[in-house]
């Protein structure tokens, strides 16, 4: 069962370089002569009509609402597998990442709210962790450090991201359409029953997922929730004796597409900011400043403090082979908000350029500081 974790870590590490390239390309194009064409392309309206479903969104809107739910579907399945069958099936192993994830939610949110008391709606932006960016930095800076640290980083990223997105979507006071949500609930119930049919055709699942996504799109709730909901109805068991888990099959089938296509495409549509239109004073405003401090200070401090307190109280155990310096380095990498921070920032509508730049700065600072500390920790261990 450990193989799925290793494969996940390997793919996430590799995709981090692709995400970085996509971000650089977006910034480069936005600040070139093609900047106007780039923005016009992203704003191009694209209508969709499938039976009774009619919707028109921009190109960037479809990437967000149609493709990114697949990413959250993958996150949900990975977390489900790890808790039920994988590295976190042992409650003692699950305790530390769970506590760290809570610390990584509470402190950055508190810092943001303290600076934005008049409008705290963006509190979750600094609570996210881009697993691909963080794991890539970890792999490059500390390839010889304990595997348990990679699992800790991966789990904090997945758990924190899902919690931040779910809470933001649920607490959103937008108008909801109850009848549409009832339709989604009925389909989810049918898929739960379908899970009892071990040899059910995959086409049934695909049709059910598509219906749930359509209901969610029209409900007023963020479509990321549709991806998470679908993840938890995929059966953990096998279709036939000797085969892999259904969850594992879905994860392995989708992970490459999500890592190397869906997420880079999303990054390309949201990171492009024309710096000529941005003033330095804009970054000092409450919202972007709150985002930067939440990512660079709040997230790492929250994760590390939670780990230290739970280990010190003997509620959890320190990861096998890990030193305190290693854990601090992992905590710093958790401040790389990246993809998910951009996603959360756009949940209430397009994020301002200052906020998008703040996410970029905070993520880069977190990656660089975390990489430096992890590299130093590795050299210290090799020297002793």
C-alpha cells in the first residue's frame, strides 16, 4: 500500500517544475506586448449547452470550474486512501499531520483577520499549501532526509487544502438553490449504493460525477465541493480479487493529467499580472499584506508550533528519523500557497492584482527559506 504514496510524491515533485514554468510563462506574457491578447483570451466567453444545462463562462472560468474540480477529486481520494489503507491508517501516524494541519489553518487565519477586521472573507488564502511546489523544493533540497517528512508535508498540504476550500465554500453567503442541491444529493446517494456493485461499469461513475458537477455548478456552491464529494463515494475495495483498490485505480489514472495539465493550465490563467499597473503601496494594503504574512509567518509558525506542542505533550510522536530542524524546514515549505491559494482567492470573484502578487511573493519566500533550511539540515546530518 505504500507504493501509492511513493508514486504520488514522485509525480507531485516532478509537476512542481512544470507549475513553476507555467507561472513564469504567465508573468512573462502578461508583461510583454502580448499582454493585452493574453487577458482578452482568458476573458473570451465560451457557452456550454448540454441538455437542460446552459452556462457561459470565460476561458479562465471554465478552467477553474470545469477542470479544477478534478484536482480536488484527486485530493479527496488520496486522503481517503491514505487514512483507510495507506501511510495514515495507523492512528498514531495520522495524529501529527492532523494536528499540524489544524495549526496551519488557525494561525494564518488569525493573522489575516487581525489585519482585515472590516473584511475577513479572504482568511483562507494564506492557509493553503501547494503540495507540488513544496514537495519539489523538498526533493531538491533534502533528497536524503527521512521519508516520513515527505509524508508529513504531503498530508498537511492535502488536509489543509481541503479544509480551507470546504470551509470557505460552506461559509460563503452567496445565494444557494436548494432544489439543485437536492438533485446532487440524490445522485450522491445513488453512487453510494452503486459502490456495493463491485463490477459496476466505470461509465456509470463517470455519468454520476458529471451530473453532480452540473448540479453543483448551478447550485451557487463552488464546484470544488463537487470534486470532494465525488471522491468520498468511490469505493475503497477492489472490483475483482487480486486487483488494485478502486480509489487507487482512479488516483493513478488521473494523477498525471492533473499534475501536468490541469494545474499548470490553471496557474497560467491566474498568475499573469502586469506589474506596470501595480504600485508598491498596493502591496502594503491590508489584504495583500495579510496574505503575505499568513503564508510566510502564520502557516509555518502554526504548523511547527502545533507539531512541537503535540510531540512535547506526548500526544504524537516525532516522525521517524526527523530532527527539529527538519520539521521547521517542512513547516516553512507549507507556506507555499501557490495553486490552491490562487483558487481560494478567486472563490468570491476575480482576485485583485495586489493579492495575486502577494500570493506569488509569499510562496516564493516560503519555498526559498524552507529549501535553505532543509538543505542545511541535510548537510548537518551528513556531517555528524
